[in-house]
C-alpha cells in the first residue's frame, strides 16, 4: 500500500512528457487504423463498422490514460478495458499485426505506477491475447512466434517504465538525503556559533577573574593606604610618605598587569604557531624591547605536543622573560628548550641580581605557571642560578607517558 501511495504522491514523468507519449500513441493508432481499414479491409461491412467503433473506443480510452498515476484499482481497470478493446480489434482482423503494438502504451503506463510483478502479469496477459489472435487468424505456429516476439516487445516497454520509475525513486531519495544534509549542516553551523559564543563568554569571565584578583586587589590596597596616608599627613608625615611609596609601587604593579592584559587582548595568540617559531619570535621581541641578548638553544625538532602543552611552554617563557625585564637587572639571558625520552623541559636563566628560593614561590604569574604544570602532570622550579642570577625550569612529561623523564 505504501508503494502505491508514493506513486500517487510523486509524478514520475512530467506533464509535457505525458503529452508527448499520448501523441505517439495516437500516431500509432491512426497509422494502424488507416492501413488496417484500407489495405487489410474487413470481410463484411458489419465487421468494418465494428472495427471503426472499436478504434474510436480505443481513441477515447487513450484520452483517459493515467500517465500521472492514480489509485491501483483505477490503473488495473484501465489496463483491463484497454486490453479488451485492443484484443477485440485483433480478433476482428487477426492477420493485421499493427494492432498488438497498441499495447505498448498501456504497458509503459502500467510499469510507471504498478509494482513490477503486477506489471509483468499484464505483460503476460497481453502477450497471450496477441498469440491467440495470431494463432486463430493465421496458424498455431504464428501464435507461438508472436508469443515470443511480442512478449519480448512488451517486456522491453515494461522494462523502460520500471527503469524510469526506479530512477525517479532514486532521485527522490537523493533529494531527501540532500535535505537532511542541509539540515545537519545548518545545525552544525548553529552549534559552532553557540560554541564560539560560549568560548567568548568563558574568556571574558577568565579575564574578569584575573583582573579582579590582581588589578582589583592592588587598587583596593592602594585606596586603603591612601586613606591611611591622608590621615597621617598632619601628625606623622614620614609614615605618610612611606605609605605613599607603597601606594606608588602598588599602582606601578597594577599598571604592569593592565598592560599585560591589554597586550594579550590585542596581539595574536602565539599558540597557533609552531612552538619553536613562537619562542624565536618571543625572544626577538624581548631583545628589541630591552636591548638584552638572549642566547637561544632550541632543538631541530620536537616530539608531537598537544595545544595545551605548546601553550604552557610559551606562557612559561613569556612569564620568565617578563620577570627578567622587571626584576633581574640582567645583561644576558639564556633560553634552552630540550626534549628527553619522556619529557620536554624549558629552562630560562639570567645573570641578574638573583632571587631567593622563597621569593621564587610567590607571584601571580608564577602561581599560574605552577597551576598549568600541575594540570599537565609537570613541575615548575624557580631557584638562584649558580654563578649569579635566577633560573626557571618548566618541565612537562610527554602525553600518554606516566613515567618521569
């Protein structure tokens, strides 16, 4: 029942094509009528009139050919009526072989809209009727020959209709699949847009937290100390001046942090680069900004690293060079990246004034690096350098390796 319904809902051939098929069937009918009545004249006038009446009935039936489909009962009724009319013509003039060709149009129409088994049943019925008329009008042997020849002819017409029907079904499936793909593509676009919005919101929240925890804290402390200095100005100017020096330092630190945040927002993310290229660019910018020489020791190649590892190494180098610029008062800097069997290590050292082991554990930037290292199962070490200065070591194990290097 579903197959019939689909045939009714979808036109297999266009209106123009159905008109073209109808014209061809009328041409065949007219040719058969003219030649049959003129060159194969009926034996009596009564037979002649019967032939004319049947030809008119066939012409009328062809106007009702359901090329655009319809209910199965209507299709079978048409095939039965049309087949009976053509069979009547064949038995009235059994020796005239053009009348069996009229079956081809009905078979083609039926094959477009009926299941192939039902269609082949009509092919067999029409072939048997044709063979019977030839056997009755000429000879039994002619009936057998006609059964074979017209059976092949009718089967070819049915095959054409079945191929057209299946091609139309395949086209409908392709259109349905295309519609599904377009819908899936639209959903993916919407999902990507929502993901992008979520990423922007998360980044804004992260920046808000960092600015609140660093810049907001320093400005709050500065405001409290300014109030204390204002109260102490009349009674203890020296203490007030000391507080103002502390406020100045807090404001300077806040300014550094604000500039770092703005630079992060305005410059491209270096994590999109290859790690070695990113480190070369970072040190070149550092040399141009400070005038200090950076001695780079980088390997020719690195093992494959996830984005999180590459970004962590880059941020570690960025934080170390920033601390050198702000605190070290150094004249030379060394940046060494090395890879062992199980880990990759970044070492940044300077020949500056140095830092104590206790001071190396403080600072928001170092705290953030230590959290990154912990998340990636690595470690961060900041300690005085042998020979003077400070040394920062940032080490991460290779992904999937639970052993220490």
